[in-house]
């Protein structure tokens, strides 16, 4: 919670529970789309802020449950945190999230492709993106082809003033059995991330 962080000079984190169960995987990768062209809004009501808040909360959720968590993104600079456990690892990721900016040039499919050598083995991989383009579908498909259980958190761009919505991407991913969550401006994150859209065959995290 960046406003509380500024007031207290200590990193404050809002926590939500996306789901109360998880798959058999012991490793979670969180991939945040920080391409500048994909983001909208300003300040606390920006897609950048929503994406970072979701990533921070998910990292805490899974680390608290004893799982290994890794983080990949590329904004003002590339960020790669290999999966680890523990409080020190959590704070290293939180420090990076507090400082990073959505000024990246790589779209989400490029981000996944450039990091596939690091995202190894069977894991749960969560993509957080405000992009509703076919590149999201391509990124998810690449992860699925490598045996990852993939989850998409789509931040709805039209609610932040964008013109292209994520509806087609949502339906395409859902039809392929991907677990999909949509978050719009003003949503309570815990509630939004409890309303998943998926096929009956999807395993939930």
C-alpha cells in the first residue's frame, strides 16, 4: 500500500486471498507486464499500481503458505528473482516492486520468451497484464507448452480510459482451459480475484 508506505516510511502491504487452495506445484512464478504502451491511468488509480499491488499480495500469499516464489518483469529495468522461500526473499521483491515503473518496451510475449530459460520445470505461472492483445494469448500458450499451470490476471483497460477491452482475450484463454481473473478500476481486489472465469477442467491455485 504505497500511500501508507509514504506516510510511515515502512513498506506496508495489502493482502488478499485469490483462492484458498492450490495445485500440487511447490513453485509459483509471477510475471508482471510493465510495457509502457500497455498501461493507463495515473497515481493510485493506474493499471501500473493495480498490477504491482496484485503481484505483491500474491507473493506474500504463496510465501506464507511455504511455497517458492519467483518474479519476472521488465520496466525501468529488467527484474528477475529466481524462486525462493523466506522473509528476506519477500522483502527483496517488495523493495523492487516499490521502485519499479511501467516504462518497459518489451510486450508480455517477449517477456515470457526472453525468460523461458529461467522459468523451468513444472510450476504455477501467473501473468498480470492490462493488455488485451493476442500477445497475451501467445505468452500463455508458450507457458502451457512448457508444462506450466498458467493463470491470467487481466486488468481491464477500458475501465482506466482505454479503448480496447480484454473480452476476446478472456474468452480465448478461458476456452483453452486457462484460469482467468479480471480486475477493473475501483474493484475490491479480493473480491475480483475470487471471481474466476475458466473451463470446468481447470485446476485452481
